C-alpha cells in the first residue's frame, strides 16, 4: 500500500495530470477504507460514481469527524444530471465541482479548497480563542461579583480589552482577505480602509513608495487636521516605502493600535512583493512575445509529432492562418502544403529544405528546447528563405564566368584584329590593280565589305570589353550609342530568331558622356529582354519573339522606350539591370520597369538634355 502523507486525497481516478502540489491518489480505495479513515485530510476529491456508494458515505463521515474543516471536490461526469448533483450537494458539503473530462483545472480547485480549509481552521481557532476568553471572563465575573465595588473598574477595563481583542482579530482576518484579494495598489488601499475603518475609525489610508513617503513625512510635521502613523514597508530587508494611516487629531493612535498596524504593514509588504513578481512575470512574458513576433523569419515551436505549439507573426502571415487555427496542426501542412514531413527535415539539427512546388529554398535552424523530464519534447524551428541569396550567388558566379569569357574574347579579338588589317590592305591593293570592268571586281568589293564588317564587329567587341571608364567623357550622339549596343547583341538575336526593330530620330541627339558606359547600359537592357524572350520561346510553342527600341527627342530629355512581347516570362538578368540602372542614375536619368501593354512589356528610361 502506498504511503499516505498528503493533506489531499483523490479517490477513484486511474490517472492524474502532473501537479505541483502533493496528493494521495488511490484508484482502488475500498479495501483500504479503514486505514484511510484514520488519516487527517483537508481536501477529499472523488467522482460522482464513488460518492453515491455507502462505503464513501461512511468514509466521508469518519474523515469529517477527524477534520471538521474537510473540503470536498466533486468530479462530475458529462452524463450527471442536475438532480443527481443536487442530491450530492444535499448529502455532502461540496466546495467545488470539477469536470472529470478536463482535469487541467483540478489543481487550481484543490488549491482553492486548501485555502478554504486553512481559513476554516483559522476561524475555529479564533472561535476557540474567543470561547476560552469568554470562559475566563465568566469565571472572573463570578469571582468579581463578591467584590463588585472594589473591582468594578477592573472588570470594565477587562471587558473593553476583550472587545478590542475580538474586534482586532476580526479586523485582522478581514484585512488579510482584503490584502490577498487585491490586484493593484489602489485596490489594496480601498479594501484595507474598508476592513479597518469600523474598528480603528481611520479617515484615510495610503501606500507610499520611496522617496514619496519621505516627502510626506516631512510635510506631516506642518499643521494637519489628521493624526498620522507611518508603518515601514520592506522587500527583502530593503525599505521600499510606508503604509500611512490617518485619523482625526482627537483620536491619537495607542501603543496597542500601532503594534497591530505594524503587523498589517508586514502583510502588505508580502502582498506587494507578490504583486511585483507577478507584474515582472507578465512584463517578461510580454517582452518575450514582442521579441518572438519581431523576428522577420517564420519561427515555430513544434513537438515530436510536428504539431505546432506556438508560432510568430511571420509564420502566421506566410501560412495565412490565425494563431488559433495554426495551433495543433502539422508544420509541413500549414507552411508547405505537404501531406507528410519534409524529406530533409531533421528535428534538433540545422538543415536545408528545398520546396519543390514553390521553387523556394530554406535554411532551417532547429534547436531542442529544454523542458521538464516528464513533459513533451519541444523544438524551435526558424525558417530562413535563402532562395534569393542562392539565386544571386549563382548570378555572381555567372557574371564572373562571363567576365572571364569577356577577357578571353578580348584577347581573341586582339589576335584577329591584326590579320584582318593585313587582309583588308591586300584586298584594297588588289582592287586598285583591277579595272571596274574586270569580272573579279565585284567579288573583290564583296570581300572588302566582308573584311570591313568583321573588323567593325571586332572593334565593337574590343570597345565593350574595355574598361568603361578608360575612354574620355566627350560629346557624342545617342544614336551611335544605340547602334553600338545593337551590334553587340545582333548576332544573338539573329541566331535565336528574334525580330529586332530600331527607330531613331533623323537629327543628331547630342549628349556628353562615356560611350562605353552608355552602350553597356543599353546593351544590358536589351540583353534582359533577349533572356526573357529566349525563356518564353523555349516554353511556348509557335511563339515569335520581337523587340522594338525607340529613341525620341523630347523638349527636356531624351526618352528611350524598349518594348518586347515577353509578357508572362521574367528575365534572370537582374544583376545586369542593376548595373544599367546605376549608369542611368549617375547621368541624372530615370529607369522605369514593369509597365505593361498587352502583348508587350515596356521598359523606359530617360536622360536629361
């Protein structure tokens, strides 16, 4: 048989939730009824089915006889009717009813019962003390009847003291109740004044914290219509303020009254310390919640079954749910719309998660949260979206590769430029030796035009790969900038079947700047459209890609308009677009993306005249 050492006895329950208070729990108690009846319990808890048995009635009566302050808790069941509960209430002194199907509040009900039992014991002790005093007074009264005249004054004084003692005890009890029922300092002041005013005839009562109580102490020396008594308040041996009592000047405080008020101040000190710790706990809880929700990445607390225990605001926003809706659901269901745990998931370890549906990549930082040994293991998971970071890393690697290719292309262009110069010279010499009527003259002209074309392409390539800041800032024609950029991408557009249309004004568009920089900006914008068109061509059957580039001479600016029919396909050349935007911004221009006019996507930028 288990040892029965607690002041709480629970009968007939096969299992209990974890509790911080000690209890004696006997699922099968009837064979042990005789031994249980010899115990002294403050609280007795039993289900309805147990309370209706004769054995329980006999046991309850024996326990009640041993401890008149016994408090009983009825564990009701959903099928119990009101008439059944009323019978139990008429039969036993039930203090609380707790739902047997929701035992999470049982510990709170037991604590309330223990407090009620303790108060009942204190009341009995007070009654016993009063009864003892009354018995003494009765004996004294019988003795004093023989000496009525000699001891009349003494008897009156004894009666007065007895009345005051009884009143003080009652006031102390009410004051204790008032103190521990108060949720704030102001409420405590009101409850204390209400409890003490009938016996002490107080005019006012204040709780003052340092240094306000010191200022009050200095001011009270001046003329005042009240008599004041200040009782110090302490917290962990440190004085934190004073409990101030005010009464009419015609009624100064007596020594016995000040001793009583000092005891009240001790109780107030304990209550204020309790309130301070509760407020600090609430503040820490709010700060933790604010910090938790301030994390920009989704964060969740989950158990070993992947069920959400708590989530921050970023998690709820991504999941599109409220806190109540998300709690208890599987993390992989609400966040990634999966029917099973993520393949790469490792609770308690850091891992990378590739979400195939959304093409997103997350670095998940998972850490086990230390909990009590008997509680469920909890993990905190932080989901950091690294999709864009990885994409940028790939673009940087691609840019480095292209830069390397550009360096190699520049070397090749230098190597080809010299032989082309020699070939052009020999072709021109041959043309000088031939007459126009010669049959080979037209072929030599075609060869000269081809060599010039090759040399022009190589010179454009050399100009593009050259450091943009190497050439000097000079007056140039923006039409030349566009023509140079077109020559760089012309081979790519022709090989991919992209129709390229260029509309330029007939008059020069004068502008001062670096030819290479401006050509690079236009080329980057063209390359972005080409990449988007290539992606759409690969995914759309029968698609005919086209680009149109216009240059307009406005009153205050030059307006470049780039149209392509890649609507619905995004370019991956964000790095080159950033470079183009920075070049245009450095020249005081503006770049606009995203304007759409079906079936075209429009990109505009302007340069000041």
